[in-house]
C-alpha cells in the first residue's frame, strides 16, 4: 500500500468529508483529535463510523486519528472506530509504549505518532508492536514535551533519522510530519525531499493543495529509476564475468549500489 500522501480531514466537517472522496490522497485520516473542538468531540465520536460508511472511498486507505489513549475521549474513540468496518488504520497520537493490546482489541492497523520525549526514547517498543504499519511524528507536541521550539524540531535531523531508522528496522513505513505553512510551497518541497532522502515514503498533509505535490515527490523519480536500471544491468553483466565491481559513467558500482538499485526498482513497480 502506498502512503505518499496522508490527508487529515476534520471528522466534524461534513463538507470536507464529502470533498475528501474526490481527492487523490493515498490515505485519508479522519481526525477526532486536534481538528475537533472539545464541545464537539462526543458528537463526532458517535457519528464518525456512519459518516465514513455512507461514502465510497475507492482504494484509498481510510484511517481515523483517535484522541490519545490516556484522555477521557480515547477509549470511546477506540470503541467507535472498532465498529467501523471500512476503517483500516488507527492513527494513535502521543504513542509511548507497546500498542499490541490495542491492535488485538480493534483488529486494525496502527500508525503511531511520536510526539513526546518518552515516545522517542521508547520508539522501538512502539514500532515493533503488533499491527503497526507505519510511524510519523509531530514537531509541535514534541517541542512542548522536550521544552524546545517547534522550529528547532520541525526538521531536526536526529529526530527524523531516529524515526526513519526505527521504521526500517521493523519493516514499517516512515511518514513525514505535516507542514502547516500552506503558502510556502518551496519549504514544503524541501522538507519532503529531505525526508525522502532519509527513507521516508510519504508525508502527512493538512490541505488538499498539498496532496499532488506529496504524491509527486514520493513517487519514483524517472531519472533515478533510469539510473537504477542502468546500474542493475551493468552490475549483473559484470557479475556474470566474475567481477564484483564495474565502472558506469565514471562511477564505481559494486554490490551496495546494486542493492540500492534493486530497492528503487521494487518501489517503482
């Protein structure tokens, strides 16, 4: 399943829910947490399963972001979403521990959000939990947790690399965080390209206008695919003659480059 773009949709906004069915996001995340004001949370919780069931979502991954499990609303959200057959994945904010009991309870995939210092410190416990299909992070809450600034943690190389490495170690998708400045397209592009270079496979987005750009950036680059094919062909030809390395356009290509090429070609389909 591709998760190039994961669009947040307020669970209490019927107009935006309708529009979401027409968009090309790989995943739709119906939000019961930050997008819903406190006075509407109970109503939205009760209605979300029906709102999702009433519409045709095609092949899109349908997700629901619940409120944190430790909140008053969290358990009710879990119960409501567990009954929603079309929902495939629960997005779990402020994940800090083994989520296997939750996965067994709901029978759905889980996508935890690392948003606290404890969550990052215990990220292996989180991502190796049963049912986890991906992991993302939230710089705002993380900055509050650690006592720093959002700007410092939005593109923090340690945090981003730690999450990408943990995701790769346990075979789940690393998804980049949201970019809240809707007017700065180039900053969105730079952030996404940086994340892709670290091994992220997609980006969470908060506006329909960001979907197409995320899809484009996290799709295989034609030039990269062409180079991967050339590397693979040259290395395989060299291997048949007993060579472990070969020169391709003045670059030395050996087994590690061949493995990289195979991975690119696998993603390209």
